[in-house]
C-alpha cells in the first residue's frame, strides 16, 4: 500500500462552520505534512508532524489546527475560515529517516471552497 | 536561503519531440533537488531527485535530469514526449530537514 488517502475530496463551508480534513497512510511513515496549494501556484508547507509530534508550523493562522492522533492519521481542523483560504489542501507522508532528502508521497488533496 | 526558479510557466511540444523543462537553483551548499509532477486534480508524484554522487539522475516515465553545479541548473528532459506527459511539473529544493520549497511550476502541453 503506497497511498495517502484524503477525505473528503471536495468541501464547501461557510465562514462560521467547523470542519475537518482527514489524511491516512499505512506505509509506516513517521512524518506527515499539510500543504496548501492555491490555483496555479506551487504547494506551500503548513505543518509537519514527526513521530506524532508537531515539528514545523510555518506561521499558519490559528483558524487551522492540525492533529496527529496516531502514526497513520493526520487531521486538519478548520474554524472561522476566510474566502481567501479556499485552496487545494494536500497531505503528504515520508519515512522520516533523517536524511533530509526524503521522497514525499502525496494524497490527491481536498479542494476547499469557503463561502 | 535556498530556492529554485523555473523558467517558462508553459512549455508546448509535439508528441515525439524532446521535452526540456528548466530549473535553476540558488544555494550556498550542495542542495537536494527534486522534480515532482502533478496531473490535474491530483497530488504530486516524485519523478526523480538529486542528493549526491552521479549528476545524471534517471527517474520514472523516461525522465532524467542533470545536476550542473557550474550552471546552478537541474533541467528535466525526456527524449520523446507522450500525450500522457501533459501535466504541471515542479522543481523543488530541500533547504532543511522536512522542508521542501517548490518552484512556480511549468505546465507541459503536448500536441498530437
């Protein structure tokens, strides 16, 4: 199993809603990532979890709240988002072998629209 | 800070023609460099990466890239384009552990 599975594939939410994005992998990877990709732009790193602990937070607003309940799951909780947060949210994982040149495995993403 | 620059937001080739996608890097130390491909409505997939050693790196789907320190380049090539190669291609550099910084991307268009 070399897949990273993200749900839902599409999400439309209002600015007062609370929703969660989910990501799952069963490759035994110990690093998991959230990236944000605006239309026609490259992905930008948001968060990294290493061994279920938050290791990188790229100064992301608090309306985005990541959670890593176990080594296979990664969630992104969303609250009070703004229309400019509409984007493709990509989850990725890697082995976390400390080499710094790891291959990232990406999910297909959740296309989020904030109304 | 390490970064990559991709020249050309769009590249158009005919099926069977040579594919050349350009990437230049900026780094004061030997970088880790990557090429990822993104098909429509999908995530990214690693094509190849350069770490150390051999400067000509072969990847999946017939792609290869050559690390040229003198030119600070890591251009992606494929001898013969297929229609299925049409996608967005991102060059990336790893400026730190678990950090990957992508270039702005090049959309490859393949015509029959």
